[in-house]
C-alpha cells in the first residue's frame, strides 16, 4: 500500500526530531519555517503535525505552536501501519458512532452517585474552558467526560476497547479552536443533554443523545479538519 502525503511528512518530521536532537518541552519551528526545511506544503505539514499530536509525541499550545512532548520516539511510529490516514480516522469515527452509544446506555443504567458527581463537575469545567476559551482544557475535559461515562459501565473490556478511539479527541481540540462560539456552545449543550439523560437514568435517551453528539462532532470535523464524513453518519443525517 502506497503512503499518503501525510504519512510521508510524518516520517520527515520524525527524522528531523532525531537529527536535531530536540529535548522534551522545546518548541518546534513555526509551520512556515518547518515547511521550508522539510520542503512540504503547509497544509500537509499541518495534517502531519496533528497526527503526531494524536500519537502524544507533540503537544500544541494555543497561540504559541507545537512542542515536543517526549524524547522517546517509538520505532513503530516510523511504520506506515502506525500512522492514521484520514480514511482510517473516518472509519474510526464510524465505529465510535456505532459502539459508544450502546456503552453510554449501559452507563446510564449502572452509574453510581459518586461517579455522577464527577461527571457533573466535568461538565462545569468544560463550560469554563469553552467560555475562556482554553482549548487544551476543552479537550482534557471532553476526554474526561467520555472516560467517566465509560468507566460507569463497570466493564473493563468495554473501557479498553473504547480507549482506541482517543485519537479523535485531539482532532476535536483542533476543530474547537477553529469553530465559532455558536458551534462550541452547541456542542457544550449536547454534553449537557447527555449528562441529564444519564443523571435521570434513561438509557434509551442517553443512547440517542450520545449518537447525536457524535454525529454533530463528525459534521464539524468534516468541515474544519477535512475528515471524510463516515458513511453511517451520511446515511443517518
């Protein structure tokens, strides 16, 4: 299978990091400088950087740029199979749309009061992050929101299976930094709706609210991140 442009540029970035012997915490050159160094377009470079952010090798600070998060570059990252193409991400989102709502329904049946309080606090924190806005905190609380719900199923196998979809949270963070205030507020409202249905222990409503939130997120990812809309989302619009 031939490599995509993003996969090729990911490798160029990895070799650059090794050759420059950058240490964790160091800021990478600007996109313009890096695109000139690696002789690649800025749009393809940006997509490759997002892939490495999803792999937790890089982190982005709003208004500042990309920073090296770890000096330990796994050798598997140099393998094409380890790099998620946009097609793979689209397929991952499709699977997420099919699997998570069922887990959410189960969580609505099983969640205890302590976990419900933690989920409510997460919603409050997400509200504050969106109001500022603080995009690092947005993705942190978005991720925590889903983790708390999945943990409420009490099923470790489900939790470990759904952990495979965590790469999508970085894309959500990037998308939220581009979305307008109305879109961010709409997504927050969807989180609130889902929280309420779980709090009321209404499994079927929680399942529907989860599907709706994932669908709306996919629509924005298609708009801002150029991710192909998953087939199941197209069929259920």
